[in-house]
């Protein structure tokens, strides 16, 4: 390439533009775990951790410690749990929430930003069952542990429901992202509030996190979410959910464009999920997002990068996904 006619030297300084362009199309690739120079930042994502919180808090802590230790190396910006963090909201089961204090200690100690989209096992749809998650994870805790994100607001239309439905914004490496966490027990008022927030952030790419949206076959998408939050807003690009055992990426048609719904849920595996979670790694320059499954748990019958839920009938597939974002 000739640069003879370009003013690359100005004031005695040489200006060089580096472009991180893909060297091959996605469909030709055989591996999708990006190198450190191929992505800008990482979100860590786990979900349906309730059985670890209830019966294997040492394993849950081990998973969180790995994330905390890898956070800076992998350019982490957030660790997200899409609900059923604990298994029961009842006062006689408060020990589970006390367990979570140890589980989240590595995050608090090492500066890991974290958030949660609460599920049906975290609280029932009544005031009494909201006591524990609000006691142990009040709004102030999320504000103090938001890292590079700005916790922009919450829906306060229900008693003690401040952390049910919240939004965060992040500007990093040229990307403007909103993370919107939605309650399992959504009311029409919640949805209307969420629509308003999305509408006033039209310049942000929106990721919705909620506990239940699709099942493991990729079907069953909530028509209320599609109608009110997907269809009117082209800046909504992706939804993350759990609740239904398995993994799937389901492209949802939203007025002719695609919103990717991504499900993961390993809770039915031994030990509450073998500590599996996902790295979500963003390549802002090329508009790609990578999903890679990983477990820090050592076990003779599993492999660090092998997900027991593969594509089709293959029981052991390296569950990696990349798509345009």
C-alpha cells in the first residue's frame, strides 16, 4: 500500500493507524476462543447457581475466585448472574444467603464489578420473600461494586424492589453499552419503565439480562418482551437468560432485524453445575461478541473447555459462539 500522498508525518510525529481486521470469515474458522489482542473487554456470566449456594458454597467460591483472579488479565468489566443466585428466599434458609457473603468476598476484595437479574428462587412475588435478597444485596452494594459502569437508575414502583430492575451504562474503547437487568416477576409498569430507559439511550447498544426468556430448544420467547422492548428499539441487540437447563443461541426476529437470545443453565449437572460459566468477550472494532464456556473445577471426567451441552446430539461440544453484534 502506498502512503506517499498521505500526511502521516505531522509536526515531527509519525501517525500510524492499526486495524484489527479479521483474517478469515466466521464460517471458515475452526476455533472461536479469541486471543488477548482480538477483543476489547470481557463480561463473566454465570446463572442458576442456587444448588452451589445451598450445598456447595466452597465450589461456588472457587468459581468466583477464579473470575476475580482472571478479571484484570482478561480485561474484565463485569461479572453477571442471571438469577436463582440462591435456592430459597425463606428466612429459615438464610444460611444460603450467608454463604453468598463468602462467595462474593473475592469480588469485593479484588474490585470485580457485579450485578444480578434476580430469579424465582431468589424471591417470590410477595413482600415477605423480598427480605433476604434486599438484606444481603441492597442497592448500595451494587452501587459500590459497579466498577467502570454507571448505575444509572432502577425501577422503584414496588415495595423494597429497588434491585429488581436496574440499568448500567459503560463507555469503553469506542463502545457505548447499556446493561438492563429485569426482574423475574415483571409487571407492566416494569416493562414500561424499561422501555423508557432504552428509548432515552438510543446511542447505546443494549444488553438485557433476565432470568427466564427462552427454553433450551430456543422457543418460548416472551411476547411481552419482544413486543415492548425488542421491536420498537433497534439498539437492543442481545438478551442473556437462564432458568431452563441447557444452552442455546436463538435469533429472535424483531421487525426484520435479529436480537440474539442466549441461554445457559448448568444447574442439573453434578455439584450444581461443575462450576461452568461463560466468558463474553467483545471485539468492538469488528462488532463481534464471543461466548466461551469454561470451568475452573478439576474433575477426572470433564474437560476445562468442554460443555456437556453441545449442538444437536453431540454431548461433548466445545460450546463457543461468535456472532456480529
